[in-house]
């Protein structure tokens, strides 16, 4: 069964890999090229890519299939560990009717009996850099953890993008979705304004979104060490109340704000959440 690494476990895994990287004396690389076709059923296909170490680039094209080019690099302390890496880390690919699922599997996915991520340092690291040429109309579910950015270009579909130690760049998107990272900025250029709710988050970095002039949306903005800017005219929205609870000692109700500012652009529309800790929020015209 496939296992998704949680955000804190991913940070620990990335730190362990970086600490061990200086010990690697040997390396070996290869390029893997494959082409996949969706089934005969109609509708928009889904592409899932679940990476750990390395970048992911997705480019929308006029082709009807998906072309994958993966640059695989193994770094290890000894030559024996290179062979161990080949035996333990594998690229699992599943093709269904309207789904292509690319999954990097290995010991780093395992958890102990308490459900915690193991302290993974087997004397090697396996790095995949993916480039995927896809049909323009496709839904994306892509994520990596460290040692690489995520880039999406010219795609007409919904998206769910995740990173931990790296940036996210989405350019020329037509659709709605989310883009979350931890250490890095997020920049999104919409070719047409989203029709459904969206979410953009980071901890250390700016969030920069570019929209068409006819934007109509409600924005919920949160930053602790930064500012929010926009090129659009806007009206403030009432502050949302996060929780209402009764104080048993005094018998009064306590209202707690979630410290999020709301602004409406145009007549309002889908909710777009922007949340960072150390960074600015930018809502700009294309």
C-alpha cells in the first residue's frame, strides 16, 4: 500500500538526507523515458506523481499521451550501497483507464509500530527529477519533499501541488486547486480566473497570484511577518469567527477570531485562501 509522508516527518527526512549527503563518495545516473496512454473512456485524465527527492516539471502540450523523462541519480557511501539502492528503491507506475500514477517507493515510506517515520539513513540517496509532457486538459496531483522545485506550465485542469523544501511555480493554468509548500515561495499565473475555491500556503516565502482583469472572488489572507498587496479594487469582508464556546466559570460566551483578513474583489465568488508565516501576499493583474 502506498504511504504518504506527513509534513513533519518529511522535514525530518529531508534534514537527515542533507546531513548524510556529504558522506556520499559514489554516484550513478540514468535517464528513464516512458510514454503512457489513457484509456478509451471520455473525460479529462488524472496524473499523479509522488516523489521524495527531486524536482517535478509538468508541461501542457497538444499531445494525447503522457511522456515521462526521469533523471535518476544514486549517491552512496560505497559501491555496494549503490546496488542496495537499486534493489530497495523503485519507481512504481500504475496505468488505469483515466489515471496515470507515478510513485517513488522505498524504505523511506515505512513507519514503525507507533506510526512514526523511521530514522532513514541507509548510506545512499536516490534522486528523481521528472519532466512530463502531458495533454493540456488534465488534472494534476503532484508532490515532492526536498531537493527540487515543482513547475507546472500551460495546463487546463484542476491541480493539487505539494512541496516541502522547494518552490512551486504554476504558469498558464486554467482551473482551480491548491499549492502548498513549507520552505519556498508559491507563484501562480492564471490564464483564466478560477471558478472554484483555491488554497495557497507556505511558511517561509511569498505567495504571488496573477489573475485576469475580470476577477471576481473572495480572498482570505493570513500572514504574521509580511504584508498583503493587490492591484485590484476591493472591499473588506467581515472578520470570520473561528469558534464560539461557553466559559463555564463566568457563564458568558467567548468569540475567537482566526486572525484572517477578508477582501472581496468584484462581486465576489470562489473563496481563495492565502496563508504564510514569513512572507508577503500579492494579488496582481496579468
